[in-house]
C-alpha cells in the first residue's frame, strides 16, 4: 500500500504560507466525524496522485504516529501552473464496500490495425466499480490483441477483473471496437469544387468580351 506522510495543520500558517514551504493544505474526513486539517508535501502528493489516482488505497501517516487508510477524494489545481493546491482525503471503512471510478487502459496490438489499417475506437475511458477498499484497482487493462476483424468488439462483460470486484456499468456497453479506414475521397471533391468555382468566372469573362 502506498504511504504519504501528513502534518496536522494549525491556524498559524495560512494556505499560501504552506504552499511557499512546499506543502499542500489538505483535509481528511470520514462518515460521521468532523474533517481534520492537514498538510502534505507537494512533490510527494504529485507523484502519489500520478501513480495511484483516486482509486488506490493510501496509508496516510500522521505526525502523531497514527495512520489512516484513505482515498484521494478530490484535488484542486492552480489554473495557470497546474500544480495541486489542495487535496481532500476520505478515510474508508475496510469492511464496507464502496464505489470508485477506475481508468481503462488499452494494452497490446490489434492485428486488424497492422494488417488492414483498421482504427481502434475507445468508447469508455473509465468504469465504475464496487468492492471493498482493499480490493480497489488503480486501473483496468484491456487487451486488444484479439481484435482481428472489423466486427471485433469488446464489451464490459468481456473485461477480466478479480471476482471481488463488480463493474456497475451495463454489461453490454461497448468498451472498444474497430472501424474501417476512411476512403480517400477528399481530393476529387476538392477538384470538383475548384472546377465549379471556375465555371462562373469563365462565363463572366465571355460576357465582358461580347460587350466590347
């Protein structure tokens, strides 16, 4: 399990003061309890969020030695610098199922692309899952090496996931399919447009000559 150290935040330092010291203000909350104000190292949080996202369990180590099992529930970024400027952590009950959004990642090479010039179309970037916190997945890999014809399709029901995890999306939803390459028809259309524009111009030129 990924770890992240946190400090108890006091009122003496403002959010801007913390950021100048390389810290990010944060809160941790759980059902039925008031939120606690914390701060975490900015670089460590950026690295953790890149690796774990919002669907991996994090061991939040507090400055009093205690730890909390949390999820990164929400982050806020600076609109100009894109750095994380605030984070919300949610403490989970390890015995209670929860729902989370998990990213879909395509892996492998589709033969239909290599052999026939097919185009792989990804219909879903993420799915919603339900499971115990300890069974959370950082992502779901979808192997596209079986896409060998233009009729090939991967549905939600085809995804391989642990039995402890349930996908809440409709089983028949399409995750990935293949389309045929587009025919090159743009050039003839462009030529016809040029010819169509030239005809009126030639007609005008004839009229001018007849007047003279």
